């Protein structure tokens, strides 16, 4: 029943002092933001330091690549299971709740198993992290369907940018505190205690998200299909040509990125011998870059389309790892990662939101699952290729009168990763298109709508107007 407006003849009650109307499903929208806050603490103070914890356990480069690849690859298959068993749960919220509980409990074996059996510590850590990401990915299709059902198509970019900004700022704080905590316990020669505090805090934060979900009211009804062939039907007939080409771009981009991704921790901590607080600051710089630009990226995607967003960021992201070949000074490394955070804020937002735009609402859970599987396969391929390159590429390059001799061969691998990203973007971005009706402008005009460039343009215009 629709509420009627109050009569203007009622004494002491005018339209000016009416309370602002509450948007439908506002409770669910707030949960999405608050869940992001607690998730960010788990990410910044937990997930981001899993590789550093593996180094404490004397993990090899090959084990680090497996730590990065196998949990993601196994976890993405959990999304297939999530879609198939969705009808076992009374609601999407119920499925999300139990997935979050699984994530919370998984932090216990992540910490305990490697410390109880240190001889097999790296492999036990890999297994426990795989369980954690299995629950994470199991939750993903239901969570995305739950939240996107609460949003209008033209506000998704703004909402998810706001949520991502909350995650970025909270992750930044968690990273800084975690780095300081590790440095303190490292001085006390009790580094494992610092990791214990961080990981247990991460688990408690995921439990807090589950408790928040129990308080959400007024979620839209959702009845998942019990047809066991629904996912297969989507694979055969529900995937448009745009979506197929997008999946190829996304999967190969993940593969090119992960050739370098798992090995930055080795380069910074072992090759360059950065302190943990310096490594934490390097990580935090990327998060600051995301925080400052996510709202602008979200507005850009809503206004001009996520395809345009992918076009610019897909090309820019290629140059980020190449820069590591040209300097080792800590301020330079922090600056590069800040720029990387700016670019990845837009690319990550575009990769996520394009999936929501290109399929029917009833197929979003399946689309998220298949997208994650393709990305997981690309992730695994990239890390394996990267681990092979570590053992095969030289750490010195001579050509004509030029000689490059970095501290290891990792900067060469980072440069190769950037080159492959550029090839993927240059060849595949033209194969899929924007599915929504958005503003159309030439790319050279859209350039001035990009974060960091748009404020500079506005500032220059103001200066010109003042001088006239």
C-alpha cells in the first residue's frame, strides 16, 4: 500500500518539515557498505600479508606462485557449486550468511596449521588459504545478486565506487596498523605473534559481517531456479557474443597480470630488503590511489559506460609494471604503486560492473561464476608462467652499448607482464561493446573526464576565467 502525502491543512505539519523518504531496501544497501568495511579489515590486515607470512615459513618462489594461484582457481569452482545449490537455501541472504561464517572460521587453520607443523608450513598454509577462498567465492554469486537487486542500473557504478572507496580507506588503515604491528613484534623477535593478532582480527571481522546481515530487513524476495540444467543452458544460449569476448579479455588480462603479481613481495622484501613498514606503506600507496579516484571512476562508468572505462584503464595498466625496471628508490616505488592503485580502481570497477550490464538479471549469479572461473584459470596460468620465468630469464641484459643489471631478473618479468597486458588490451578491447545506452563521445574528449585529469582541466579553466 502506497503512503499518501500529508494534507497541507494539518496544523504544524508542512512539507518542509516532513522527514526525507527512505529509499526502498535502504537497510540492504547499508549492509553492503558496512560489510565492505569489515571485509576491508580482513583484506588489509589479513589477506595482504599472507605472502609475507609464507616467507616467514620459508616458502619458495614456486610455493608463493601456488599460494597465489591454486586458492583462486579452486575457489572459483566453488562459484559453480554456489549456483547449483542456491535452491538449497531459503534466501540469498541465508547463502551469503553461511559463506561469510565459513570465511571467518577459515582463519583459524590459516594461522594454526603452519605453526603446529612448521616443516610442512607453506603447503599447509596453501591448503588453508584455499579453504578460505573457497568460502569467499562460494559467497560471491549470491552476494552480487543480492546487492544488485537493490540497485538501479544507472547507480551501480556510483554505489560500488562508494563501497570500494570504503574498502580502500579501511584497508589503508588496516595495512598501516598491521605493518606497524609486525615491525614491533619483529623487533621483539616474536613476528608470529603479530601475524596471530592480525589473522584472528580478520576472522572476527568476517563474523561481524554475518551478524550485521542478520539485522537486515525488507530484502526483495528471490526464488532461485531448481532446474539442475540452468547453468548449462546459460553456457549454451545465455552468453552473448559481447560477453564471450569480454571473458577472453578478462581472462587473458588476469593471466598477464599474474605473471608478475605474486613476486612483488619477493622483490621488495628479499631483493631490495625493505622493512615491513616500508612494504606496508608501498601497499597502502596503492590503496590511497584507489580511495582518491573510485568515486570519479564510478561516475565515469555510469555516464560513459563500463566499456569506455575498460578501454582507458586496460591500456594504462600495461605501463605500471614496466616502471619498476627504471628505479629502486623507495619513494619512487611508492609513487608507482600509487599510480597503479589509481588505474586498478577503474579497471576493477569496470571488470565487475560490465558483467552486471551484459547479462539478464536472472543470470547474474551464473555470469559472476563463469567470469570468476575464467579469471581463475587466467590467474593460475599467469602464476605458473611467472614461476617458470624466474628460473629461466637472465638477471642481466646487454644490447649494443646498453646494459641493464637490476638486483634480480624480477624487473624484467614485470616489464614482460606489462608488454603482454598491452597486447591483450590492444587486440581484444575492440571485440566487445557497451551494452547500455550511455553518452557517446570521442576518446580524445573522454580523456579529460578521467580522474586526476578532470580536476586539472577544471582548475585551468577557472584560472583562465579569473585572468579574463
